[in-house]
C-alpha cells in the first residue's frame, strides 16, 4: 500500500510523537521513510536583525541536519530504510513539493493543535499540507500517542 512515507519534522516533541506513527507505518508496509526538515528563514531578518542572515541560515540548516540524523538513528533502530532531506523555504510548500517530487504515498506529520485566534493568526502548516497534498496526510497531535 505504501512504498515511500514522508515525515516532515522540525525536531519538536510534537514531531517526535508523529515519528512513532511514521515508523510503525513504514515497518508495517516495508516502506522507505523520507525524513524532511525545512529551514524557514523568512522571518529571520525581523526576529534577529543584528545577526547575519547567512549565519542564521547556516545554523538553521545545520540544526536540520542534526534533526534528520536523529530520525535516521531511530529508523535504523526500528529496521526501517530511511532517506533524508534538508531544504529551505516555506514549510508547507516545501513539504508538498517533496511529496510530489518523491511520489510519496503518505505524509505523516505532527500538528500543534492550535485553535481559536492562534490558528487564525498563525495558521497551520499541517492544515496547508492536508489541503495541498495529493498524497494522503496523517496528522498526529502530540497528546495522541
């Protein structure tokens, strides 16, 4: 049923909760797990104007490599084949792009479960992926594990 499962991660506890589900699906269907970290550098200039954009960008990409390395470690411990990618851009757009380019069969991702004004103002990466992805998307709330 599934041969490639995309697991977008930001390294948060919420994403870790979704990793358990992604690994279980990958193990059950003998699928390759594709771990993706997206470095979102859009707001860096506003959030940290005294810092060099290039230094912050490099730090975000380095952090992304560490995050996908941890996913690789967990996947190998679970006996799951894994591929990794670190990219930069708008998270939802990059996740959808990777899902399309890698022809994934399922996206498994965490959701922070925002509601009310936070959801309205901040939006939801998971919601944008659900609406924009051709592949099915399994969203996992941190407290659902």
